[in-house]
């Protein structure tokens, strides 16, 4: 089963809106064009937060870009989202706001780590309980998705704005043996690691990236990207990041 993960598109209501020098609307469209030129039969599209850049009118744009793809679009909120507006905007199929979803042999658990007034994230008690109940209720291979990173990225400024109560998160995860992976956005860079048998996957943005390993906030020159996941029935995960040159650069190169 193939899954496409995109993250941190940071859309505005205005198509020309740009963030850190990248027009976020055309950048997302370009990323999707690339992803669907390689494979068209994704079982779902996973979107790990910051769908908009502090602009709720960006959700209309998000829906118009992804709605016609006729795939489940599973979404969690990030710190730049407006969760109430996002939940209302994504109330109809093919969109899903948080919750859980069973697809084949896999169980997706989408968590809300939005912490009002903070750039970093937190899982409130009811969300930790929901995670626990979801894991208790299904023996399928579990993939847990949230916006904020629950492990250190090795970047001082970024590690100050991760998941504040990561220890509580891992206490739940560690009490189950069928969690195969944890996936997030927020970090605008790639990470592929492992913790106690659980795959750790951080994914670059569909727009601008942060410089890995930097102690201070710094923008990377790497292009927009997305992640492909191959989820096998036996619980194995194959995954790769694909970096996408802007359409204008591709035309020049071509
Ligand atoms: Fe972001």
C-alpha cells in the first residue's frame, strides 16, 4: 500500500502568498504534480500540519487543490493552523481531521498537538487517552501522525519548539508492541530514524526548508519535498523523500 505524505504547505487565501521566498500555492501544486506523475494509486494522502500560514481562508485553497484527487486526505493541525476553522473546513470526505483510519493492515492515528499561544506542541490528557484507546482497540500495525517532533532533531532552536510532553507520549507508545512508526512535520527537514523498534520519520515541507543541525534559526537551500511510504502487510515500512525542483528550474534544466 502506497501512501503520500505532504507537510507544512503554509497556504494563504491569496494564490500569490509567499513564505521565506517561496510561493506556497504553486509550490504545493508542483510537488503534487511530481508525486502523481510517479504513482497515481496512493491509498491516502497524509498531511501533517501547517496547512495554512495563520490564514483560515487558506483552507478553501487547500480543499480546491486536494479535493479532486479522490483519495482520503488525512490531516492534523500544526501551530500555524486554526484548528476550529480547519475542523469545519475539512468535515467532508475525502478530508479527515484527526481521528483514526484503518486502511488495509494499517491503523492511522492522527493526533492534535496544537498548543494555543505556543509555537511548540503539547498533547492534552484527552489526546493521550485517545491514543491509548486507539492502540488498545486495534491490533493492526499502527502509524501515529502528529505535527510536532517527539524526539530531538539535533538543532537547538528547533528542539525548543518540539512536543513539550514527549515523555508522556512515549510512555503510551512504549506500552504497545504494534506501533510501527511515528511521523511528523514542523521541522521542515528530513529525518529517518528508529527508537525501540519504532520508525521515526520527519518530513520536509512542500515549500521552504530549515537548515539541519543549526543551533539558530536558518533557512536551507534545499527544494520542496514530499515522502513516499510503502506499507507492507507484515508491518515493514519502506520510505523515501523526493525533492522537487521548482517548475521554472525544471524547465530551464529541460
Ligand atoms: Fe511549518
